[in-house]
C-alpha cells in the first residue's frame, strides 16, 4: 500500500474465481482430511458469484505472491506450529 493514499476500500484478491466446492476440496487436501464432504443440494446455492474486483490493486502493480493453495498450506502449518 506504499503507492496508495486514498480513502476508498481496495479489495485484495487474485482475480481468480474459486467456488466454495473448490475451496473446500483444497482445504481438505491441505489438512489431510480423509473423510467425505457432503453437500446438501436441497438448500439454496447462495450467491452464485463471489469474485471481488481487484482492479484498483492491480493498477497499483500488486500481484499475489502465493496461490490460494499455498496460502492455505502456510496458514495450516502456522496453526499446527503455534496453536495445536
């Protein structure tokens, strides 16, 4: 944020859309969960799209340095080392 002095909110994101299912499967793999994820398809899907507009951030030259999977893995590793 060295290049930003405005007052507007700036979304932080990769610009890549990830579904809830994708994110859940990714988290399952990262933590080594061997169980089954069960989806209640009788319930509404919720908001169909959740991609945030990261154009302000991109215009400032910022790009993510780690993927979502890498970030989850790093966060989980930190959790195991510092909380458990």
